C-alpha cells in the first residue's frame, strides 16, 4: 500500500503541448500575411472586369492595390522597429497635418457620388479620414494613459478630445457619417474603459450617444432612407435596395464550395461597385461557404493573439525594446569608463606618472615601480591619486 507522501512525490509524466506558432508575433505576422494574399487575389478577381471597361487595363485596380499595400508594409516595419514614445513629440505635427489634409479635401478633392473624401496625389489617392482614425486613437490613448498613470480623474473634457471632435466634424462635413462615428466612438469607448463608470452614469453616456447618432441620422433624408432599406431591402429591390439585394444574392449563389476563383458572374455589372465595399460578396460567390468560413476563422485566430500580446505588457513598463537596448549600451559604456578610471588611479598609485620615470631614467636614478619599497616617495606619489579617487568615489578600489 502506497503512502500519501509517496504518491505525491511520485514523478508524473509531463504533458507536451505542441504549438503551431512559436510566438504570438509569428502568429500575428503569419495570419496577416495570409489575409493580405487573399485580399490581393480578391481585389483582382472582383475588379478586372470594371477596370477593363473603364480604363482599358484589367490590372488597373490591382496595381493601385499593390502600391498601397507596399507602402503600408514599409510603414509597418518602420513602426515596428521605431520607439513608439517618439509619437508623443511628433503628435502636434501629425495632428496639424491631418487637419490640414481634411480641410484640403473640400478644395482639391474630387467629388464622387456627392461626397468629397479623397485627396489626389501623383501616383495614388489618399483618404485623410483613415489617418484621422489612427490620430484619434493615439490622442485618446495618450490622454487616458497619463491620467490613469497619475491616478487623476479621467474626463473626456480636455484638449485632446476637442481635437478629436474637430476631426470628426470635418469628416462628417464631407459627408461620411460612418467614419465620423468611428473617429469619435473609439475614443469614447477608451474613456468608458479607463473611467470605470458606475452603471447609472454608463447608461447615461450610452443614451446620450444614441441620441446624438439619431440626431445626425434624422438631419439627412438619404440617411433615413438608408436605415429604412437596411431593415427591409426587398421593399424597394429595384431602386434603393438594389445594392443590398444583389449582394445577398451574390453571397447565396456561391453555395457551399463556390463557383471557382475568377468565375463569379455578379461582377459583370450585376453587382454595382463590386470591387469596393462589396468585394467580399464576390469572394463568397467564388469560394463559397468554406472560403468565407476560412476568412472568419483567420480573424477569430488573430484577435486573441493581439489581445494576449497586449496583456503581457506591464502598465509600468514604458520602455520600448530599442529604448532598453540603448539604455543598456549607455550603462555598459559608463561601467567601462568607471573601470578605466580605477585602473588609471591604481597605476598612478603604484608607478607614479610616466614623465617622472622618464626623468629618473635620464638622470640615472631608479625608482621602484611597486607599492612596497621606495620609502615615503611612493606614498607621496600616491597621495594625489588617492585624493582623486576619493572625489570619484572609488577609494575602496584604490585601497585594494
């Protein structure tokens, strides 16, 4: 019969867990790369018909997509390698440039479907509202983090949130209410998370947000019509609800396995703007239920990886990896300099100044180069060095 102590001390076979990814960063990069490849293939498959008819070049939209993706990857690697604390110093300039671009849209931006949202550049078009989303998040994060770190009262009534409100108002004026809601909505969510409001105040804030959204929807007739069609697109399937009905029909026609890559028929002018916001409907038609499910699984696998990686960052650890590397270099250089000074003081204490030895050799007299012997001369020569070592705080090393 085995005793309890012996049973507890018995070795257990360790469970070996096999991981598909060696690290979270590898998982994020791998999943993002797969999504980029799928998106690039889908952009070409959904746009080559429209590009051939409008620009006589089936690769027109694919070229623009590759340029934008290449620029985004370059900025991604630069941002990953740079110290993120530099954005605190650059934030006023970035904010000024973003607001200037949002204002310039009203003067030099082309009008598309009754809205001015794009800024023309020599090789591509840029939508400043997309940059405003990132700037709004960085402003809100800096504001909330500083108050939480110093245990101050968290409030959205400050200069950072006023700048965010100005950017949202400019985007709403384009008009683009959806992007404006994102620009102002995400910072408000950050405030609700950081403030940890009681339930009553939280419900009051949510009610105020809902009332504001309802006001902006009711201010424009086409927005009311869009909300009405969203609930029942088949009530006007040939006019206002045509886009939604065709997109749903495109998704359903893919069935389980899809029609095949590049074989979808809805992009032949059955589905308007098939290469823009409705490109995923073309993807579902050509790749079926399995392809759509695969994309959803990729996003499902990506979300916890990003969350876990963010959770592993301690709130007090404000130094970036590159910043820590620079600090370690400075510490090594300071330690080396301190050691060099100690060795120099020790050399002076034992052997004196080299100029004295040259004079002794010229005069024919020989002085000992050790601490023992030589009577009081060695102690006299060591006194100035000891005083220097004492001022430098290295007298213990000098005595040894």
